[in-house]
């Protein structure tokens, strides 16, 4: 258990953070819509959030409805569900959550926002917000309808992401698969799964290994987003792989679609991670892109698994009806699109032999 000294230090740190929020940022909502990024943990959501928030007068709000990272005040405003996943809202929860998000939007309260005021991209005065949401995929369109957000559905290769989560679970703990929060929810199962898929989820959870359970969690978590993409044509889709392979075109398209003024700054922020992906030097990365070498850029996770692991994982996803990613490919069937490029078909589907440059 933490000592009294440790507890005092924690309270002082939280008090200092709250003071910085109040003293350094003044938010007055402007006329442009805010942006909601809906992505799973280890999907690149923090990186994309930071890239969009690098624009002047834009502030990031990092997981405002997470029970794992939220303050005591936040938790009182958040519906508590198994594994922290929020699939539905009753009337009272909808009223409380709406009021909470509205108070953030108008600048009445400060939560989950940057406090390191000495950083280059810190904004002292803001009029627009970028929300990072990691546990509300099933409510994506509710946030769009209720608050008018631009929506970004963000995904990463299921095996790459699952292995990344497993790394953190091994290092620090607390990163178990969130699959039970989905297949134990009657509301979620009734909306998204048939009886065979519910049975599959229980079987994988009982008899699968850790990778199988993480992939199952990826599938159940992203199922609402994947099914929503063809239905809600005003959503944008971004893959983690696009931020590595096609960041410049992607970010300029997002800047145009969301009316963000500084695409160059966005590219600079996201490019820092892209240039260092998998330990490659700048020259090595550029050469890999010229060779269309997705293995060098994105596929190093394959060294940690064998063909049987990949076949089994995609067998789970196939039975859930998910085919955005396929066995043998390091990238999704389409790297990214915005409502504008989707309407004009400016971004073609891609595979391991077809990478948008």
C-alpha cells in the first residue's frame, strides 16, 4: 500500500496539475466543429490526437470518459461498465454524460487536457477541441449527432496492436484483453453478435492463448466501427499504417476536411513517430517506402508469431464478420479516407503490393 508520503505527493501533483489547467488555458468554443478520434489503445490514437491538436488554438482532451485514467470527478460522470467499455446509455446516464461533455466544450471545466505549458505546441487560448475516445466505439454516432463532432474511426492491424498490448501487459500489468466486457454484455451481444459468435467468444476466452484473447478483444471492440463505416459516410477512416506509410497525403486531407490551418505542423508531429518506426533510420525508411516494403516498415511483429498464430487469429476475425485486415497483409484494404476523398474515390484500396505514396 502507498505510504502517507506517497499519497501526499500524489495529491500535491494532482492539485498542481489542476492549477495549471485553470491558470494556463482559456477555452472559448468557436464555430468550427470539434473532432472525435475513436480508436483502441495502442492504435496510434495519442499520436493522431497530438497531430491534430498541433494546430493553433486547438486543445486535446485525452480519454475524458475512461475509468482507468480519469479523476475522481470524471468517474462520477462516467457510466461504469465491465472492462470500462460503454456500449449504451440509459436516460439518466445520457443526461449526465451530455452535461459533462458540454461543460468541457464550453470551457466550464478542465479535464484530461495538456498541462505541460512549456511544450512547443501548448495553446494558452483555444477555441476548438480534439477528443480521444478509447472506450465508446458503440456510441460514435451518438457523439456525432449530439455534439456535431467530425468523426475519425482509427484502427491498427489486429496482430500488431494485440502484440503491442501484450508487451505492456508483460511490462507493467493491467493490459489484459477487454473481450469479456463485450461478450458478457447482453446489450452488446443483442446488437452485434449472433448465437454462434457469442459461443465463439466464450470458447476463445476459455480455450485460447493470450494472443487469441487479445485478437478477440480487438474484433469485438472494433466491430461497431467497422460496421459503421459503410453506413455513416460522414466518418473519416484512418489506419495506423497510413500514419506510417502515407502521413503527408493523409494529414493534408484531414486538414482540408476538418478546416485545420497547419497541415505542415501536423505532418511534423506525426512524422517524428513515422520516421522512427521499428528503429529504422530516415534513409532506411525512405528506401523501404520506395521498395514498397511493408515488411520492413510495419511487419516486424511477424517475427514473434508463426503462420498458425496468424491463421488462428484471422479465423476468429472472419467468424466475427471482419475483413478490413486479411491474413498475409500488413495493411488494411484501404489505408484511409475522408468524406471528401471517399466521395471522389481519390484514395484507392491498397494491399501489400499497392501502397499510396
